[in-house]
């Protein structure tokens, strides 16, 4: 049995900041107390003057998925290295339902790929076809511990879209078995009408990506989904919400849970005017500065429940300038900078760090029924944590990233990286550098 004792750290939880010692045995937290005597043969880490946070759960990543004519640039192996360096100890990724596959088969394929991950991995299951055989698989998957499913209200051209009537049927089944339905919420009809002026494919400027996906699409979809949640009593998780109007509408429905992303908090549509503007193309697109500020208010008043990276990265060569905007691969990286950039913003804005813990670990663990394993520092849970030195100013942090990518959206922002990261009792990052960690594990809902 390996024993690790962390002494004198300021433990930041969802509701408090308390100086405590933390005792870890093998993979689990076993004791928290103001003072713990070191057990025999224990390794001791002095965290005096440091902040200790629970390991971050990124509820929304896309490692190596097909996008347009290629794939997102990170594999589970490379993306999980980056994640650990930024303090993310658990990622929740998505299955990919290929033609002719069952949900079970798509899950099996994704679990096999996730075997390369150094983070622990949970899998959301994409439902991109509406068939009786597909629907019949949902109860068994929930019983196996895979209880979150994702559908799309758009991408009809890619054969990924479900209609609202189909989504309601899916939601009814998921609710019956206490699962969670995740939805990409952009109304397809609104998007189709907005795209009509650009069907000649002559426009290449990235600003047209935003013009062809107006904010109204989110508002219309969320209103429909809210009504579905009311009728079915299904918890519906809105991924990557990014507009003030959508946020206000979601707040009207008690069973809607809201995720936003760092790029919608920190970046506006002005980024499309940069020389590298094509690199900021993601779906949904970046919005107005007023939307960014509305989301910051939403974090503080409880209207936003989680922050996910929506990590779907590309290198500069993957997004050459001059493509018709419809052909620009839509996605941005962010798993490594998720927590460091947010922590720096919370400090600058004078926001409570307890709120940051709720948004980056506690709420995701509860929503996706992982709180028996993850999300807080307490006895019996996986010993996932990160230690940050609040006095340490990291200069030129982009050069220190542990990534295969050659572009990062947040280089103009401050970031506070952890100096140590522990995943299930194992030190995986030490002095801002990755060790040689053992593989992650697949985690399941309770």
C-alpha cells in the first residue's frame, strides 16, 4: 500500500477554504484533518502557502474524432497528456456512431481508443440515428454505467440530426431509467435559412461562419428542449451554450443544465478579424462581447452549471486560409488551458474559488452520476487533486505547454498552471512537468 500525506495546504472545496492535511492510501482519499501524523513509510508533500483543488473534470472533449474531411488533431494519448498538465484528471468524451453500428459497438470502439488515455475517461454515447433497435439499447447501457447520451438538433447534412419529436421520444426513455440527455442546441431550420445567401460558396472570411449560424438558432432550440424536459421529466444538459438570450431562456426550465466553454467566456466574434481568424471557427460560433459578459454573470448566479473545454483541436495546417468558410474544420483546443485560464480570470475578477470548484468538478460529477468517485476531496473518493502556488507567476506559459498542437487560442490571457497533479493517488505532474504516469481507467456512473 502506498501512502501519501499532503500537509498544510489550503483545501478549496465547493463551500469552504480550510487549511487541512490530506491522507491518501493507494488510489483513495482516506482522511482530512487539521493535523495528521505521518504514517510509517509515507511520502510527505508540504503544501504550505499553496492552494489544493479537486482534480478537474472536463465534461466535454473530442479526441481524434472525424470532422469535415479530417480528424481532430489530438488522440487520447496526446490530448490526455495535455489535460493532466493543466490539472484535468478526468475527461468525458463521446462515442462515434458509424454507419451500421449499434450503440454498444460504438461504445466498444471508443473504449478501445481510450485505452491510450492517461486521464480517467468517461464516455457519453452519441445517438445520431433514430431507429427502434438503437432506442432499445438505452436501458441496458444505463444499467452498465453509461448513462449520458448526446443528440443534435442540426447537422442534417451529416446525417447526425434528430427532429424534436424524435428527441422527445429519446428523452422519455432516458428519463425512465434516470439518465441524462445532452443536446447540441442550434435549430436546424434557422441555420438553413441563414446559410441560404452563401450557398454559392464564394465567401472564405471566417466571419461568415458566425453570420451563417445566428444566435437565434440557440434560443429556438433551447425553448423546444425546455418544453421537452417539462413533458418528459428528463434532465437535459445543453452543451456549449454561448448566448445571453439562450442563457435566459434555459433558466426558465428547471430540468435544463447548462454548460459553457472558456472560448465563449473570453473570446468574441472580433477574433474572426485576426489574420488567424479561421482558427477560431467552432460551432456554435463566437458571439458578441455582451454575450461573454452575460455568461460571466450566469456563472455567478447559478444559471451556468459546468464549464467544459469542448476540446476539438486543429493545427495551423489543418485550417488553411482561403477555404470556403463552410469547409473550415470547426473546433478549437482547450483541455490544457481550461483550468489555468479560468483560475487566472477568477483571481483577476475577484470571484470565489469555491465557485470555480463547483463549475470544474463538483457539478459535473453530480450531473453525470460520478460523485461516488470524483468531484471532491473527501474520504472514499478517487485521490484526484492539484496543487497551485498562488505566488508563482508563470511567464511565457505557452512555451511550456505539453502539447502536439502549434496554435493556442488563449496566448493573450494570463494562466495559472498547477505545479503538482495527482490522479488516483499517483503524482502525474511534478514541478509543472509530466512524470511517466500509468494509464487512466474507464469510469462509470453509479
